[in-house]
C-alpha cells in the first residue's frame, strides 16, 4: 500500500464512498473541504487504485482535525485501515507545532482503537434527525436575520470563540453554500449566535449552531426549520451540553448516529454550553 497526498478528484470518490456508508455528506462538501486545506487529505493506493483515505486538516500550527477515514469495503479486515490511520496521525503531527491538539469524531465501535493511538475521550456528539416545521406562531424573543446582515468580522470572531482555532477561509465559504441558509442574531457590538444549514444527499444538515443561550439557539433553529419545512434535517449535538440535547428532543428529533469526540494532546477549552450543534464530523 502506498500512502500519499490525495488528488482533488479522489476526494469526490472518497465522499461518494462516505455516501454509501450512510454518512450523508453535503452536496458540495468537497469544494469547501479542499479549499480549506488542499494539503489536508491523504490517499491510500494499491496496485494503482485508490483504496482509502481521510482528512488531516491543519488550522494553522496549533490545531488539527482528523476525519473522513474510510477504506474501500472489499479491502477491510486486512490491516490496511490500521496502517492508513496511524500514517495519517503521524503526518498531521508533523504538520503542527509540538504539543498541538489534534481532534476527531470517531464512530463508537472504533473508540478503543483510537485510544490505543493516543486519543482520549472527551464526550459524545449525537446526530439527531427530524423534519423541518414552519411554526404556526412566531414567538421567539429575539430577531433572527440573514447572516449577511452581520459584519463578517463579528461572525468570524464569534466562530473563533466556539472553535479551537481561527478558520476564516473555511467560514467564508461555509456560510454561503449553494442551496444553504445562514442566519444569525445581532448584538450592538457583534453577534449573539449563528447557524448554517447545507444541502446534503438527504435533506439538510444544520451546523454549526452556536448561541449565547437556549433562547438564541431556539430562535436560530426555528428559523432554519421553517425555511426547510417538510424536509429532513439533521443536527449533530454535543452531549456535554444538556440544553442542546433538550432542544433536539423538544423538536421531536430522533437520535440516529453518533461519534466520540477524542483528543490527542491538550483538549481545547471551549464554551460547550453555547455549542448546540457542531459544524461537521469531517473537519471539526
């Protein structure tokens, strides 16, 4: 097996495999993922054929994220995935400064394997599924606006306060997805919260959903739910925020999937009580 940098068209193949696994990637995730870090994707090749891959995205030198780990189904169970995973980990360590944190959202069944690779469990991220609903009465106590009405600098600063590293380039594209929606709540000097939905192979995923409190989170979710009325919607909720789990239950959403958030190195300090939906299992 040869482990090498991934070519752009190979990322499309990997995401197609991910679709086959039921991971429900976004329609144009490949474009945004690649633009975020073209050096952040690793391919596994054997006999001239792509057989697996994954992301090793670096946000500067202080934080990295591993995701999208997949091996072609017909070649599993032969140790190739183990070799690929450890190679990806080591390559990302080399891309970052000494002592930098690396995180991942790994399926529960692989949690022990990732622990043997040095990753420590932090919490569970649970995927909830539901259906968008247009409320009969608008009763939210805060005004929700299109995110474009809030200065990007304020949005980026709010995102940075809720993510482990600056990611302005990623965010600029993420909030303008074709067919997606981005909404926010203003404060006089900036932003009180924002949320983004993106079209996926099935329905829409909401993420991130960052908010000062449950009232703001509810208003943001309600707005996106109304815009996506009648369509399947998904929200990846950090279980360590009970208010986020309550929000999903309140909207009759059902837990359908989950991942373990795990960290190699010092865990980032984040205000998890203000994180109601993580951005993406693939890039953090």
